[in-house]
C-alpha cells in the first residue's frame, strides 16, 4: 500500500503534462481517425453537417490511381532520405569529424548544422534555388561545360531526397557523435591488435555498442521524414503531375485544394499506419540486440 501511495505521489506532478499531451497530440489523431469515416468538406452542406459514411473514403483510396503511387513515393522518400541518406551520412560525418583537427571539425560542423537550424521554409527555397533549371547547380555544371537538366522536372524525387538529406543530416551527425564518444577505446584497440581493419571494427565493435542510438535515430528520422511537407511543396508542389506527390502532399491537395477534408484525413490516417509499420519493423529487427 505504501509503495502504491508513493507511486501515486510521484505521478501527480506529471498529470498536467499527460493531460496536455493527450489534448494536443492524441486529440488530433483521434479526430483524424474519426474524420476519415465522414464526408466532411470545406464547402457545401457537409461542411456544417458532415455525415458518417463508414469505409467509403478508404474504398475510394483503393480505386484512386494517385494513392498507390503516392504511397510508393512516400516509402521511397523515407527510405532513401532518412533510413539510408541521413543515417549513413550522419554516422560517416560523425566518424570523420572525430578524427579531424579542431579547425576542420568546427568549420564542417557549422556548415552541416546550418542547414538544420534554418527554418524549413528558408531551407526549402534554398534547395529550390539550387536545383532550379537556372539555379546554382546548373551554373556550377555550366562552368565546366556541362549543360544540366531541369532537375525539378526531370528528376523531382531525386531532388527532394537530396534536399531532405542535406536538411536533416545534422541531427543524425550530432546523435552519432555523442554515441561514438561513449564507445570504450579499449574495445577498438583490442580489435585493432587482433588484426581487424577499419570496416571490421565499425561492423563488429562500434555499431553493436551504439545500437540503441541507431534504433532511436532511425525511429526519429523516419517519423520526421514521413511528415515532410513544406520542403516538397515549395520545391515541386508534388509535380510534375504527381511524380513527387507523397502522402502529405496528396492529403493536403485532397483536403484543401479539392475541399474533401474527410478524404484527406483518410490519407493522413494511412500515414499514421505507415509510421506505425516502420516503428514495428525497427523494434522487431533490433529487439535481439537491445534485449
């Protein structure tokens, strides 16, 4: 009884935070889930009096040719820019900066972190100016006699993936820098004495030691990238056509451009499910190492 009383006493100060989290984080999720089963719209009679329509929105998604394409583009965008791009480049930069001299480390860290601390809208316009047909990238290519394509039209997904890697790698770099600092040097020294080269030490010593940081960072970067909207909308608007229309872009267009809020929230609900699937994959794949 005394133990229970102490537990309640410790939980009381957390109650306001729990209430706020439930109100501002769980509340929108519940409303989105409910709204996905209605025909809520921005205009017309259903704007004021939406009706319950069951699974009609989800059935409509199955028959919508834009939805499977957007779902696939979302998976590609998340995997290429978050799972591979930000994590691989982040750990590579963290490792390189640990062995660099202080001036180089300071300059490189500042350059990388600058993209992360910029407001997303500013970073989006900077990426747009870089990949535009008359932008910085083609100007640099023109300086060496190469005529660059219109990146935002011919390869829109490549452009937004690279822009998101540039924008988000700093976070992974800082996470892995802190993790690498906790790796006991005697472990790597012992592996080196046993004849392990750099890649072998990374694979068999460093990565297993920082596995918890890897799993946490994978989760955070995946969920953050899944919800990226401003960067893609500013750079391509989801185009040309629907060639870079990920789920957040498609949900926005359906809800606010075509005024079908219920249909748009159904797409948002699918995004939550996709994020949950990624989370389960990470937890199950890393459970043996974590336990």
